[in-house]
C-alpha cells in the first residue's frame, strides 16, 4: 500500500489540504468553539513538515513524529487528540518500512482507541469520533469484500463525510462545543470535518 517515502508524501499532502481548508474549518469553529481550529491545524502541519524524519525512517517513526509535533504546536483540544491519534497509529506501525491495507486499518484502530481514551468521547456526541468510527467500519467492510485499496479508502472517506455532516443533528456533550448545548444544532463539528479532509487526502494519494 505505502512505503516510508509514500507516507511522507501523504503527510505533506495532508498539510497542503489543511492549509487549503483552514478558513472553512475556522468558520465552522466560530459558532461552537474558539474560532481557531483551522488556524491551529494549519500551524501544526506547517511545523510537522519542518520536523519530518528522513525517508529511510520506518512508518512508525514518521507517524510518531507527526503526533509529537501536533501535540506541541496545535492549541486547544485538537493538539492532544490528533497528536494521540498519530502517536498511537505510529506505535502500531513501529519498525515497518511498508504499510499494507491490513496494517493501515490496524493503525486506524489504534488511532481511534487513542482519541476515545483521550477525549472520553463516543459516537453520537458531535466530535471527530463521529467521522472516524463510521469511516473505519466502512473501510473494514470494503476490505472484507476484497475491494482495491483506493475503493476501500474512498468508502471510508465517504462515510467520514457523511458522519461529519451528521454532527449538525447532534448536541455536543464533549469539548468546547458542549458549552453551547442545543444552540450547536445545525453546526458541523470542525474536528470531524478536518479528519474527513485528511482521509480524503490519503485516498487521493492512491
């Protein structure tokens, strides 16, 4: 599926996508958060690009580098959550110079478990988990049908996008958005949206 060079290429593409979407992500954050999700994420991925390890590094080292950088540079809840996601994914890929589809799905499992443990969030609480979990379920189902890597990733991205849009119908009970209660109805969660952007970027790389 991807060797270390390909993973580095994808991480850089993620940064470019977040930079492209930062104004929209920040706009989503204005009614329910601190009006800075896109700005913070763009700053974090700009720092990630400056600190990426060399191409001969293993996939786990690359992902752990991303996670540590995001934790230290992204403000609010997003830094610890995204940082944990990449760190846990990196731990699942330790020592691997190449990542196949099964390895990617295992890394995603680890990332989701990390985010849920860090944020104490479950599906239905208007967080990034509402994009991550449906995406993972869709990818596992597609992989079980023997579909191509691109088809599996596309299925995940579509499920993530639907999950992110569904957060408009949910009342947040976690994070900054929980402070506005039912006034948050009709507003899409920025974290679920940025996760979808990242997964779409991964899919586009194949």
